[in-house]
């Protein structure tokens, strides 16, 4: 007792350093005997610094034989459970959630293709207007020569008279008229098509959505999925073109726009789909970087780790928790 009380400060310092050395040696020995069991899958935040531990090694420590994960940032240990706390219902609810997510993705697949088809239909309606105006003007000039100068000229003759549009069109060679206009592409009103360029935001947004939703896909896989979306849009376009062709079999030409839609509309519809493909591809490429940027801007550091999959799916380093 007296020896402990009368010990000098240098001796106490030596004893403290010796204890620290023994503790450090014990920790290193434990670390050497820790057995690597698995890798942590899923999000789990360090209780000390908030770092996301997903992807870290699951170890079995030698003393209590417990499963642990050590934080690489602050070395804090997190214990793991070897049995599910929620029982078999956890797997059942996980299956239900997976089925709902699969159904949602299938609906979005068809919905995104339908939305892109809708944008292409906008082009199909507006692009033939220039050619339609040319046909209307030619018909009006012909009708004016067929009638006395005092008689009014019909604008949209549908009564079956000898000067209505259908009577004039029956005297024309449709292929020659389209060729004189420069073909389907030249007959399209590209100025109106340019005014509709803001609609390209639709495939761009869908591209960003699919890039984030399909985090298990790399860039090539995402671009292939973009083609799958375009196939859905193409199927809707094929039905629309078949309907346009069917209307043309009626034999009666109502107006210049009716004829222009028959001759130029299918090409405009296909061009509307083709022009959306680069926008979709751009959205698929920039989708995840854009999402990561928004997470950094909108969320505080400690909450970013909950969305760690946005980084892990592209093999990016996880964001710092501080």
C-alpha cells in the first residue's frame, strides 16, 4: 500500500504506458484472430460517425464469438444479429414489396413508351401542315378556274360538287405531287418541329428515371433498356400508321390536311420517335450523376448515406458523413 502511494510520477507513467501497450497488443491480437464471415449488404449507418457500413466485412470476434462490423472511418464496432427478429413474415412482406415494385416498373415501361409516342403524334399532326397548305392553294386555284369569277370558292368542299377538293384530287397523281414538294422529309414543316423541341424533355426525364430505377444496370445495359422503351413506342406508332392508312382507303379526300397526313404523317411520326432517342440516351447517361448531385445539394451529410446505392452501383466512393 505504501509502495503504491510512494511510487514516483515516472513509475506511474511507465505503468500507464505499459497498460496502454498491453491493451493495444490485445486489440491487435483480437483483430488478427477475427474471422471474416461475410459482407454487409444493405444500408447500416455507424452510430458514432454516420458512415454507411454497406460493403464492409462481417467479422466473428474471438472472445464472445459475436458477429461485428468495424467502421473504417472511426473504428467503432457494430454488432450483428445471426437470426431474423421479425420471423418469416419479414420475407413475406419483402416478397410483396418486390412484386409491387416489379408491377410498377412494368407499368412505367409501357407508360414511358406511350408518352414518347404521344410526343411523336404531336409531330405527326403539325409536320404535314406546310404540305397541306400547298395542296389547299393548288386546289383553290383550280377551283377558281372552274367557276365563274363571281362565284365563291369552296374552302372545304365536302358536298360532292365538281369543284370540291376530292374532285380535284382525283385528277392528280399523288406520287408526283409529293415528289414535286421534295419528298416526305422536305414536305414536313421543320419550323413547327423546332418549336416543339421542348417536348424532348419528356424522354430526357424518363431516361433519368430509368437510370435511377435500374441501379443494377451499367451504362450499356441502360442503353439497351432505352431501346426496349422505344420498342413500346414503336408498337404504338405502328398501330397509328395502320389507322392512318386505313382512313386513306375510304377513297374520299376531305381536305389538303387529310392528304398531307396520309403522305407525310407516317414519316413525321417516325421522325418524332427517332429525334427522341438521343434525348432518352442522354437521360440514361446523366441520370445517376444528376441524382447524386441533387442528393449532395438537398440533403445534409448524415442523411446522404441512406442513399448509398447511388454511389455503390457505379463503384463510386461513398459520401462522407461529415
